[in-house]
C-alpha cells in the first residue's frame, strides 16, 4: 500500500482524518498530532517526524503547507515572518524533504484565505493580500524543486463566510468537505490511484452532529 504523510497547520488538522478515511485501503495516510505552525518549525521538525512516525525512506507522498502562521500580523511589528525569510525557509524545506524522502512525490498546499472582517485589527490579524503574496512566492520555489501544487486557496476563494467556524478555520461541514476532497484528490492523482471523496464517511456524522 502507498504511504502518504500530511504536514501543516491547524487548517490541516481540520481535514487530515477525513483524508485518511477517504483513502483507506489504497493509501496509508498519517500526520502529526501537533500543529506544524511556522515554516521554520517544519524545517526543524522534518527529521523528528521521520523518526517519531516511523516514516520510511521510500515514503510515496508528502502533502504539506506552511504560511498561515508566517503571515500573521501585529499592529505594532507587522508580519511575523518577513517574505525573504519565508522564501528561504520554503526553499530549505524542499531541500530537506528531498534528503529525507528521496522517492516521495511532494505536494505543496497553498495557504487558505481568511475572513478579514472577523479580525480585531488591534490584535493579531491576517490579510488575504499577504497570503496571496506568500503563496505566489512559495509556489515558484516549490515548483523549482519539482513539487506539485494543491491550490487550496483557490478551492476556498469566494466561498461563503458560513464555510468558516471563525476568521481562519473552515471547520464547518461544508468547508471541511471542500478541503478534504481536494486533498484526497490531490494525493490520489499524484500517486495514480482512483479518486475518493470524503462526504460519505461516518466521521462527518460524528464530528458535525448538532452543528
């Protein structure tokens, strides 16, 4: 059976178990329990993930994202990770992935849009213009390393605000289904396997009851 590993922030934590359920029987999907946070954390933790989750040298696929935390802004100090630093981190993550998992098909997922109107600008907030800029930079870099791109920003761009549980997370049934189906499709297509959808899994019934 093919093996895939999902890496990413809290948005990934919203869809990972649905992707695992959708691909059950054709892909062994695993992922960290913790939030992978900033791009620099992924760079630091890749070797730890390999050991902690017993990932083989011949891992078939890595689906990853990094940018949601990096694009966070504060009113006094601006964006958390400057673009030049973010670009360097993304480049080094790509190199590290190739070193640790030389046979893996790597898929970079773009950072998803937020609902700007729900942020309190006196505290931490995000701007979709920043997210698009960082996505564009990351896509150019990962493509230069031969990575595929799963454009999750485009999947959610224009979606109703009701798809979001808060300003950042599409943790509703509709938002989760949209992203989970996109990721499952991306992984299965990259591996040349039949497509699966996530909307028939029992997980939805259990997780979204009463919502």
